[in-house]
C-alpha cells in the first residue's frame, strides 16, 4: 500500500504540472492563471476547497512532525503549496508510513 501512495504523489506532481505548464506555454502569465481561478462560482469554490484542504494538511503535518520529531515529514508542506494537495497529501502518507 505504501508504494501506491508514492505513485499517487508522483502522479499528483506530474499531471497537474502538465496542465499548468500547458497553460503557461500558451502565452498566459501567472496573473492570467490566478484570474482564471475566479472566473466563476465553480472555480472559486474549487480554489477555496483546495486552499482549506492545504491549510488543514499543513497544520496536521506540523503537529505530527513536532510531536514525533520526524522533521522529514515537513517536505509535504512545500510540496502541497508549490505543486498541490494532490502531491502533498499522498507524499505525507508515504512519509508517515515509512519504517522507522
């Protein structure tokens, strides 16, 4: 099961990044991307859903890293905010389930 989470983390990094890079290579800027996040109620709701999920995951990662003193788990935080929850969450689960 552990390897499935690693594969999901890799997929969660590559697949969304493909779409972001496709959008940016079409001549769009980062400002255009951010504007597209708020183009209608559906995309705005999705942005807030992912933002709240990222914050909840971050708080959980911080709490567990401090309580277990397993600092490697903190890698999931930049993965979450630089790539997305689709990478950060399975990466964190993979790190959490590794043998100690």
